[in-house]
C-alpha cells in the first residue's frame, strides 16, 4: 500500500511539474496573481493557531489529527512550491501523514493543505479568544473561496487532494480547464482585502 501511494505521488509530482512548465504564460500569470493571497491567508490562520497554543497541543498528542492527512495535498499546495522553484519534501507514506516528521509538519505553512491549516481541535479552539475564534473562521471562509477559484478553473484542483483526484481520473492533466473556466471571473477571491 505504501509503495503504491509513493509511486503514485512521484508520478503526480512529475506530471504536475511537466504540465506547469508547458502552461501558456497567461495561465501562469493567472496562478501567480492568486497564490500570494492563499499564502497570506494561510499564514494568518497559522498565527491564530499558534495563539491558541496549537504547536504545544499538537506536540502533546503527537499529531493524531494528522493521521488523516494521506490524501490532502492539492494542486494549489504544489503550485505554491513550484512558483518558488521548490519541490515538496520527501513524502513518507509509512507515516500517519506522509509529511509529518519528527518536528511536526515538513511542509511550509504556505504550502500546507487547506484541511491542515483550517482544522483546529476543541482544545485549541478553547484557547482562542472569542475575537480570535471569529477571525479564524472568517479567514477559513476566505481561504476556501480562493481554493474554490482554482477548482472552478482546473479540473485537478479540487480540495479532495491530488491522490484521490488521480484515482478518479487517472492520467488526466490536473490543469485541464473546467468548461466554465473562461467565464469565471474569480470575484470571490479577488475581493479579499489584506
């Protein structure tokens, strides 16, 4: 099972890198304009996570929530790294999450999956003030709108993650445009103020 996932992940990574390099300049610009918004929202969510003692809480339970993270990495997460000419850290599919290392998550906050940056357990939520909790969920909605913009444009950008997407549509490019992509203006994410 682990070897199968590892092989599939390597194949996906290779194809995404190749397909991204062949994208028309207009598509690359479309991506480049939107990724900083997602990264900024994820950083803000992480600061609130830390304010609720998220690091300490997660260390004490040793990332039990991360046990459900095998399939969460999306096209957006890979693009965050690719735009910076980086590749993701090695994935270890024998772990509860392939990106959970001894010191915690091996992915940068900006390139972590949506589910990972927007999930907080009851303990962390209880350690946030009412204002912080309200802000956290507001940022969550804004981030979801940005991810949704990508999934409305690219067939391979769903929040279900790349591994699940590949199992449902093997071999298909993750950058295939949705039928309505040219009509979609992306107003949800573009309207976000920083």
